């Protein structure tokens, strides 16, 4: 199997070299526009390997996000929900000593290149930043038994969060910072890590309307407002609803508190520049900044906000999705 992959990769490299290139905010090799989405080369290769090698199982769950929309939070919640029978002591829980990214598999599009995913036991819980249309039809179609949990976030907050994050990465690489204006220009044109943001969100939104049993579509803002409601929804979607006994014990609130920004961001493991291994070697603290709704107001001028709102209105018009 390794030989086949090596050969595949050679062909993929040739093909990828011919595709359009765009600004990589993190300061590394340029992004490639692959089937409508801007990806680092390694991730584009990962998509091809997923198509060629992944055998979907009905029990697969993909935790999918547009970057900076709440990936860390979703991973923490999913881990706490799925593993609550073995980790029911919330005073002594893996999330208190490990960064959420280190408790789950790395992004499937990065992981598939290095590890034989077919050897993993079911159910496989695979994080991803890929747009739905980049998955094979056998996984993404309404008739597929695979499940996707997607979280999205207000585009202005997502943009501001991404700009901060990418500048942290640039600092690590000693690359000069990217201006807010340049980043906004790029984001608005769709050229952002895994972007265009709007197309990414819409793919999952439409699928969630067509097949709500396959795609659970969550919003960061809703989770912030009513975390227990959405923790229950998530557990039900994963076929792991809370029992009456668990409800009486207050497990839902315990999970909400364990995974809250206030709790996780203040833990030793998520501070002090600890290196996160699975999430591409960045500091664990980089995944926690403010964790607030509406922080864009502290960064974007009214003109910038207006311009972004116009794009959002245009893209989401008639879809029933709004922010
Ligand atoms: P801000 O930069 O606005 O603070 P991702 O996890 O997808 O990379 O997204 C990171 C964003 O989610 C950051 O937003 C981060 O602070 C916020 N975040 C991280 N953990 C969170 C949590 N447990 N609850 C709420 N927000 C969280």
C-alpha cells in the first residue's frame, strides 16, 4: 500500500503544481486552489488520499469546522461526551491535563498521509477543516451513513480570530506581521486557509437542511448563549443521549463547565507556550484568545464591517442562514 501511495503522491505533486496559488497568511508556501478551496499543498494531497484510500464506515463521525470557528471547543465537548463512561470524574479528567487537540486524532486530511486509518477501531472520530464537497460522495451524499458535526461562527469574528492566529504563527517563524487590511482583502476574495469561508459554511448548511441526520450544524454564538442545550443536541446526534440519571447528576453542566473557555484557557497545559504536537506544532495557548462573541468591533472599522456584511448578505441570501 505504501508503494501505491508514493506513486500517487508523485502524480499529485505534478497536478498540484499546475493549480492557481494564493497568499498563505501563515507566511509559508502559497496555498493552492483545489476544487474551489484554498489549501496548503499537504492538505490538498490529503484530500486526494482520502478519495483514493479511505473506506467510510457507517460509524464514522467527522468533526468539521472552518478554522477559528470553535474547533478546540467542539473537540473538547465531543471528547467529554463520547468518553464520559470511562472519564466520569470531572475533577480528574484528561481535558484538565491535555490540550483538546491532543486527545483526538489530528486533521484527517493531514493524518491520512502518515498513518493507516483503516487500522483504527470504530467509531472513528475524525477532525477536519475540509469543505463538505471535498469529501468523497460516499461520505458526503445525503444517502451516506457517515455523520458530520459542523460548527461555524460569525464571519467577522472568524476573520479577526484567524488574523490574530496567523500573526502568531508568523511571529513563531519570524515573518513580519500581516496587516489587517491585507488579510481582510484576501479573506473577502476567498483566499484564506480552507476558504472561501462562505462557500465552506454553505456546503454544510445546505447538507444539514437536506439531511439533518447526517449533518449537525452548530453555531458558536448559539453554543455560547445556551451551551447545555447544544451539548444535549450533540450527544443525541452522536447516539449518546444523556440518561435521566446523568441529567440528575448534572453531567451536562459539568461538561459545559469543563469545556468552557474560562476553564480550559486557564489550565497549565493550555498556557505557558506548551507545544501542541498534533496541531502542527503550534503553542497550545494559541488556540485560546478571548473566546467572545462580537470581538470584531474592537478591530474592524465601520467601513470594513460594512464591506464584510455585504459579502455575507450576498452569499447567504435566500439560504436561511444569517449572522
Ligand atoms: P478568539 O480568537 O475570538 O478568541 P479554533 O478552535 O477553531 O481554532 O477557534 C479558536 C477560537 O475559539 C478563538 O477565538 C478561541 O479563543 C476560541 N475558543 C477556544 N476554546 C474555546 C472554548 N472552550 N470556548 C469558547 N471559545 C473557545
